[in-house]
């Protein structure tokens, strides 16, 4: 049996593990390449993407992560994790950072600005509501968040976020602008899915709404990489009685 892996180099991995536990599923912290052999799906959490990339390189994780993705195993990246999974990232610091790739998209790092420009927004999520029930909106928590500028033909767009015309794209002199003539869009893509890969620019793990985690678990099952018997229950919870309907509570952040 295997747990759901959560890359635990830096960032909000504990929050993802707690969200999985609320669904009765065990999350396993992943820090070394060989640990990926013990899981059939993986979450790459939010955090500081440059720091995470340096730690992943130090632990020689990139080859194993790329192989994991290429084998068709389900992987979900949130915020910094989304940047990791993108085939191309712009707005990088000088020298850029190494990417895992796999998602046919271009992501802009820190699209919404600096830490003090973090925000929350109600996102329309028809696909999520159709699969998981609950309201047709999800409260997205955006913390120094990226955004998806463009996607390939095989990518499904799951959520978009309105962008004010006064939005500040760059707030740090350390950020190298790679698209000098870029203009803010009325809406920008913030959640996508492509085969076994899921990416969100926001942080579902920082809310009490577990529908994105449930959605990812079902993705894993549909991909044939996990079954109800191959996921380790957390705290002895009997998953056979779980009806797939998450507990919808108020967000942690109000």
C-alpha cells in the first residue's frame, strides 16, 4: 500500500498533509528521490519556488520528479508547485530556476505582485462543483502568487481570476522582466489540468474546503495509479464508508 506523497522541502507541506488527513488519507513527506518509490501520487506545495528548486537540486530530486511525471503518475502543484510543473516560466529572477515540467503552459512567477499584495478571491469552479458537489465557487488564497499566461491545446482550464487594470505585475528590482510589453488581462488562468497533472496558482490547503484534495485523489484513481485499497488511511479511518463528499466549512482565512 502507498500513501499520497507531499514534497516536504519547504513551504506548506504540513497543511496539505492535514487536508489529506481530513479526508482520511495519509500524506507521506518526500525529501529524497528513493522515497518516491513508496507513493503513487504526489503533491508539490506552495512556498518559495527558488528556495525549493535549490533544495531539490541539492537532494538530486529533479531527475526522479521528472520520471515520476513522465510515467503518468498524478501530480498536483500549488503556487510554487505549479511553477515547478510548468514547461516554461517567465518573470524569473536572474539565472532562473530549474523546472520539472510536464504542464503545457507558461507561468508567470509572482504575477500578482509581492507578499503585501496577497489576496483572496471567489473563483468560479464549475468542474470542481460538478465532480465534488458544494458551491460553484471556491475561495482562492493567493500569496505572492503566479498566474498562467497561456496553455497548450491539451490543457483544460478549471478556474480564472479577474485582474484589476491597476494590477502591479512587478514590485521587486530583483525580478527580471522578460516580457516588456505584457499587458494585464481582464482575467488570468489560475487552475489547469492536463492528463495526470493538476496545477493551481492558489492555496487550497489553507482553507477548510477539501474539494480540490478530493478532486486530486479521484484523478489518481481515474488514472489507474491508485485504488481505494492502495491509499493508506490516516488515523485508522475506514475509507470504505467515505462518500466522497467533503466537509465544506468556512475558510481558515477570513
